[in-house]
């Protein structure tokens, strides 16, 4: 579908815009992919041809200011986003680590990457007013320790000042060590979490807020394992995933401490008690019990069958409280205290004022301590 809007873009817009820099076609692609839209979808919303959108994105033509306003409206962002000139901030598929990626559709993965790229830029802009906490998340190469992931996890706990025994709040530990956790509804059931590190920025962790808290914790520990063991290193992805899973188990349930709570005749009631104490799923507890030789294969298989019959492999009967990321919200509040209005914040972060209201309302809600921050980017 096309209209006279096509003809308005034939003349290239001035290279220097009213925002002081040129139109960044890569940000147009990012904003479009964040909405899970194709070029044809966007063209239909704008009443132009797909070819014109393709030319904008290929830098063959530059849209005029009125057209940019239309694009911003169609994609639900502020037009300032299209004038951000930070190509180093835009990651490719290979720049992220994920948990549970193999089942996800490529289009969904691209959409999540695009949304995370935008949040990455938002955090970058918010940090201009406040220095980030020092990065004390350690970097440990498993190959320097004969591939002993148990040892790597133990070293990481010491480096991150984690006391022996159960870890009450993993999010607070990561943020105390300079990371930023973003708890959001990723809108893709097959992706639990992902992490990213861009030089000059804190390490970023994105978790799927639609998942149960115990699963979020394990996924976050899995991503922490990637940041500690794999960032900046060439590692086979399948190997990295196995190592990250092993790290998550060992970091959340240290063998020496966890083994004391396990007996050979472990039953479902015992798994429920372990979940309350260690704040991991019953399934993860059973697997860890076998890994530390607390139960034999036969007992583990019996527990697995029992949980499957009860339908607990998808939804377990015991719920644990969620953990609340704090850094992003504190950055918002600091800007308000410094004299920024909600309108200012909306422009700074390329979103609408209602979006800012939602971010602040989530932080102030009585359930915040249980459910965390839901960073929404509505897909329509």
C-alpha cells in the first residue's frame, strides 16, 4: 500500500537535523524489530510502499521530519530515538547469551534483542547523571581450573561476598557488584533470560518477568555464569550452556552446604522444604541432590516420575517470593529529584509519558518487593 507520502521522501532530508545529528537508519530497524514488525507491516501503518521503508533502512533515502514523526507514532517511540548515533551500542545476535534459546523463533529473538538494545541506550543515557557502581563481578576462565565449575562457582561466591549457605537475594548481589537487572515480560515463552556486556556500561541482565520466581533465579544465575566464564572468551555455545547450567546449580546450592540437607530417601515433602530454604525449584533441587551424590539415580528417577504425574514439571505447588531489581528505578528517581519532568524523562528514554508513569508506578506498587519491575514495551 502506498500514497503521496512516498513522493515526500524522494529528496534526501538535510544531513544535519534539528537534533544536531543525522537520521540513524539502524535505530529505525531496531525500533521496528522491537515491535516484531516487518518492513511491509510498517509500510502499511504509514500508508507507504515497502520499497520506501526498505530504502530508508538501507540509507538510500532519508525520511523528512514529518515522516519521522509518523514513523515514531507508528512504532510508539519518541522521534529522538532515530537520531541516536551510537552504533557500538547495537548488538548482533552473537553478542548476547541466552537461556532456553533453541526453541525460540528467530523473529522473536530479534525482537527481544532490539528491545534490549533500546534499554541499553536508555541506561547509557540515565547514567550520564550518576556514576555506575564499580564492576566487581569476577572474570574466571574455567580452563584455568581444569574445567571445575564447582570451583569456579565457589570462587565467584567469595569474590561477590556471598555468605555460605542459601543465597537470600541473587538480584541484590548482582546489583551490589555493579550489574543491572531488568525484570520484564519478554513476551516469548521460550526465552527465560539473557545477558549482555557492552564496554563502558554495566553488565546487563534481562529476565523474563512472566516466569515463576524460582525459575527466574536459576536463569539469572545461569546468565551470571556466562558473564563470569564466557564474556570475552571464544567458547563453543553448547559447552558454554552446559557450564552455565552447572554454575547456576553450584552457585545457588554449594555442594558442601546443600549436601547436609539431603538424605538418601529424599521425598516430595523434602523437596518442598529444600525449595523454601534454598529458593530453587523442586526439580533443580532433585537434580542437585543427585549431582552431589545425596541420592542415587533410582531415587532421582522416582522423584522425577512422581513430579511428572502430578504435573509439577510445569507448575510446582510451592511458590517463593520474587526479587526486585532496584538500580533502574533509582536512576529514574534520581533524575526526578534533579529537576527532570516526566516529559523530560520520556524524551530522554524515547518513550511516552504514560510509559514513564508505568515504570514509576511499578516501583511504588505494594507488590513491587514480590514481583519486581516490569519493563513493558507493548507489541501491537
